[in-house]
C-alpha cells in the first residue's frame, strides 16, 4: 500500500532504510539547503532531487506530509522487518 498518491497517479512508498538517523536529524534541523532536503526525501522514495523540487506545490506538500508522518512512526509500518507477524 503506497504512503501517498500524487495527482498524476504515481504511488509513492517511502523506504526509511535509505537514510540514516544522522541524515534525518540534519533534515529536521533546518540547516540543509532545499536541494539537500529534496535529495534526502527523494532517496527514500525513488525520486531524484529534481523530481521532488519539480512537483506541483500541492503534491510536494502531500509528499512532505506523508514522509514526516511515516518518519514519526517508522515501526508502525506493517511491512517493517520488526513488525510482529
């Protein structure tokens, strides 16, 4: 099940294993450039930084909200390795 669906129908699923805790901390610190933010978020969902920054604003907001929702509760993912079966 995708984490978010963009207006063009693309279904996005985040893989938080693609970034480290340090990278996430840098992202939320506000110290990174927009390009660096786009690269980190894009790395988790298979989009290039250019694709992330080129999204229509509503889609970018959907993507960002879905990313941070998943990042706040990474173990709530039923597909997670640590999820009970």
